[in-house]
């Protein structure tokens, strides 16, 4: 073989061998034989795309786990992106009715205040000994989210000294695309998640479906109102609102990890002892953890949640078979 051909063969081998190793590694097996580290072999009945048989040791190699299909409450959700906003009618700008000079500030940025609580003292410019003063009080209970003056500053009746907001309730203003608009109704329940508190779920209801459609994005505003007793939800936080379209209190469901989608089909691998069969399924509602199965499974079917990708690889290829004894 000349040097050029030798170089080509060498280059082909250098490319092919790692690729073969990767493909076999994905299915959890050694690259050069049909034998596991524990000495077991894989058996696939009926050739490629047939049931896959895995012994106990082989299941341990791929850390196989399975869960029984069972009934559980499950909701069909419409997921929308939005942000937290204050209620428009629960904000107040505080000013004084006279021209004068700020003599004292009794509340500061971030303070919780009561309705009627004194906030500042403003001394009038009118002549007097001493000049008359006016106490500025809070028109509502809430949080001081803006303080715009300092002691000694001159103010006018148009000067906004403070801004107060009641955050005991907030809105999540989300965008719904026009093709989903017909699914959204006033009063529907919603579950809200934020990046700031990923493990916490906030509950709310749809209180407004906007009257206008934005022509650029083809979306309509939807307001989800929710309680905020601890003040965790702050204005402009990104939020994901999941509107409950339908609630099923007893849906036959499996973990999302059990479902494989390929070529437009959804399926799971159902295990019985050491045999694993592919079962095509139809699905319904789903959430972050579970998916409703409307066809293909019965309660108690054990679906593979860990190791199902490796089984799928063997199901596609047929895998190495046991040789029959002569």
C-alpha cells in the first residue's frame, strides 16, 4: 500500500473508532464485545425494533429505574411569559399643599407605613414667629418606594415628596398570542413561577383580558392577580404564568422523563421482569413533572424513567444477540 493510501486508511480509522466507541457508550456497553462488565449479554427478541431483554446486572449498568403509571390530579396549562407589576389603583404620590422647606423626614426608602402616619414636616414660607409648618402624612398603607427630597430642600405643591405602593397584591401582566386567546377566561386559576424563587409557586386568577391586540407581536395582555403578603414579588420581575385551562383530578399519568418523542411519535418502554417493550401512547395535559396518558397504558404499567434512552438505542439496532448453544 502506498503512503497516500496508508494515510487515508489511517485517517479513516482514527475517525471511525472514536465514533463507534461513542455510539456504543451511549447505549451503555463495551465497544468491542456484546459482554457487560459483569459478563452478561443483551438479548433482543425478533431482531431490530423487538422487545429488549436486560438482566439484573445489565440494568444496574445503565442505572435503570421505572415507575408505575398511576392516577393523580393533573391540569392542562397554557404557559405565558410576563412580568410583575403593581396594581394601578394601589399607588400614591405624596406632596404638600404649601410652598416651603423640608424640616424633617420621618419615613425613608423601603419603610412600611400606615395610613395617616406622618412622613415629613414642611415649614411654610409665610411670615410668622415661628413660621407655620405642615405635617405630611401617608394617604395609604404600603411601602415607601421613592423618596425624592432631602432635609432643607425647598418644595412646592407640585413637588412629589414620596411615592407609596401597596404590594399586598400584585399583577403578573402576561402576553397571550391571538391563536390562544379563546382559551383564556376571566376567573381562571393560574400558577406563577419566577426566576427569583424557582421552588415556590404563587397562586392567582385572571382578572383582566386586555381590550387591544398589539399589531407587532400579535398578543393581548392578560392580568393575573395574586396575593403578595411577604412582599417577595417586586415590580418588573420576570414571571411565568401557567393558566389552568382544564383540571383532571384523576388523570392516568407518568413522569415526563419516561416519554420519548421521535419521528412525530410519543412512546414509553414498559418493563415486566427483564423484558422491555416499546408502547406508543397518546398524551393529554402535562405539567413540569407529569404527563397524562390518554391511550396506550393501564394503571400499574411500569414505565422506564432512567435508562430508557439506552433501551431505545438497542430497540433501534437490535443490539448484540446471544448465540444459541449448538
